[in-house]
């Protein structure tokens, strides 16, 4: 298997704080790899080391086959967590400018800019200043600025932050299309549902250390099988069920984790007549549940 990125025992300290602690990882070419973890876990520091913004204090990083990641920067696309646009620049000028920074000629940058803005419904904004863009449009423009030079490896730090459902779908389609084109995508997120829907692999980091990584199926198998219930009614009864170890209740859907020896049919019998049950089945735990358990959550999410 060929890898777009390898991390071998990388460590980064800031004074007495160990932000990333002996992390190793292999990211296959042509996949979507999700970086997940709570705030302050080390996701962004890891990404910045991959991009040579920071350098590790120990360990080795290989990007697109190069042991000197800065030498392949023109083959990378990076959307940082702290996003921003030059407000007085016109939208088309801005996207083309980032293309030129990545080595495109002026005419090619303009041609690609026009095509990208048209593809993503922003053709009418090409000559308008970016300060006039809505938040969703500004996010799309920043992503297009990241992609204009057609990078082989794309790294997106919290690309869904602050987007409405329509623009979440747009960004998700962009990520999936990059995979179809054979590119490798790494993105960090706090939203487990997004990661579960589109990622091939997951890397979970907490307090600077790797907790687990693998395919979605492999990661979900690290948790206990759950009873999943879709229901209507007062879900407070779920907390009073006999034979239950823990409940993760989202309001209309709940994951119920059984005590050892409990028969799922006994749970169903307790619920009949108390709630209107629309679905009742057994499945592996969601990525949300794996995340909560792995980072030491003690209460229901």
C-alpha cells in the first residue's frame, strides 16, 4: 500500500506542555481520513507539523514520499482552522491570487477561478469584494482557494464549522469528489456524524496521544454492541430501565448499552406501552459513542 502521509513517533512540546506525544500514523493514498478529538487534543498541532508550520521535537514526517514536507508544499492544499479573507479583494482576484502563490500562471489561474466559481454557484460574485459574501459563500471561496492548484493531498481543519445544512452538503460533496479524483483528504472535525458518513479511516487523539485509528468498521468494533431505539414520547423512562448499563439519548433516538446477561427482548418488553417504538435493533456503537467512551466521558452525551 502506498501512503500519502506517514508520522513516525512525532512529539511536539510548548514549554512544559506536551501537545503531541509520540504519535505514529499511516494515511493511504486516495482515502478520506478524519482527525477527531476534543478541543486541545492535539489535532491542529499535528496538522501544522504536517504543513511544516511547526517542526516536531522528535520523530519523522513523510509527506507524498518526501522526508522534507516543505519541499512538496505546492502539491498540498491547506485550509486552516483560523479562516479569513482579504475583505477588500474581489472574489475572483482572491482565488486566482492563491493559485499564483501555488505556481499557476496568471491566465491559468484566471481560467480555473472562473470555472470553479461557476461550478459552485458563485459566478455572479467574481467581481464583488469578499466582504460582501455570506458566511457560507466565504467558506466555499476559501475551500476553492485551497483547491485551485489541484493538490494531491488536501488538509482541511474544521471545514464544516459554522456552516448551515445546505453548505455542509456542498462541502461534503467537494470532499467526496476529491476522493473520486484520486486525491487524499485529511480533515479534522468535532461532528462525529460527518466523520462517520464520509471517512474511510479515523484517527482519534486525546491529550496529545493517539487513542485509536483504523477504518470506521474497526473503530466501531472497539465499543460494545448497542440496542438502538427510535421512539416518540417521554424518553425519561430510558434512564429507569432494568438491566441497562448506560444510555445515550438524543431525544428521538437512543443507544442503550446493556448490563452483562441482559436480554434485549427484556428491554423491549419494558418499553412497550411506555413509548411509541419506531425502530428497535442491535448494532455496533456509533462513532459518537466510541468517542465519548474513549475520551473518558462519564455522563450521557
